[in-house]
């Protein structure tokens, strides 16, 4: 489920057990619900992958 309204789209979908993507163009902070900025997620993943030996 992708939505732009946290209270109307995302939280009800999460309560129903759906995976969600919150389109948040205004960059409203909301870490208490477990949301992170895409840039932060990608940075952490890139850092994690640099620690993995692919050989």
C-alpha cells in the first residue's frame, strides 16, 4: 500500500498487516511509527553491503 496521508492511508494499512510505503513529500518527521527516510535506508544498506565480502 502506498499513500500520502499517514493517518488515513498508512497506519490503517499497517494495522491490517499490509506492507506500506509512505509518500511524504513534505518530509514530515515520524520516527515513532518506525518510518525512515529513503536516503537513510539506502545509506545504511550501502554501508552494510560494504562490509560483506563478495569474493
